[in-house]
């Protein structure tokens, strides 16, 4: 497992409507030294990123109330640090148009589920600039 330097303690927001997926990501990221918050949909995620700073958001595509594409598009139209917050989108959707839609919405990387813990941590380290 990749471990983030003790001084890094990057803050990650995991956005997914599945409690099992959130737990899986949280466990991998916390073991690597990240601080993790969670949201169950794009609306809750937007409330969190507007009220506290994060270093990375990991977001699913298909969620109730506000999907991942809408969340990222809305985030990118914001101002300041919120608009440039690094984003990793992870979904079961694997067609080329899904990758294109993720890029258009503002995702920095797009991974297809299932994703190994090491891949989640590695991408989180790259996107936050944390030591790996």
C-alpha cells in the first residue's frame, strides 16, 4: 500500500451513493494517510466543497438527486479553489462517450469500476501532489 507522508494529510471527498463503495475508498485512502469525508450525491458534495476545503474529490457518475457529471460541471463553473479542485471520476460506465463526458464535465482522470485499492491511492497521490 502506498502511504502519504505524515505532513501531507490531504483531504479527500468521496462522493458515491453506495455505502459499500464509500467504505472501500475510505479504508484504502485512510490507510494511506489521507483524511476522508463522504457525500451520498452531488448536492451533498457541493454543500461540502463550498463550506470546507478539499484537496481532491472522488466522484461516481450515477447518483440520485445530482449525478457526477452535473456535479463536476457545476463545480468547474465556480470560482477560486473550488473550480480547480482535482477530480477523479470512477464509474461502471466504460464506453468511449463516458470518458468523453467525464472530460467535458471536468474530471482529471476517469477509472472504471472495479478499481484496486492501490490504483485509488496512486491516483489520489498524483492528483493531490502527495508523496507516494
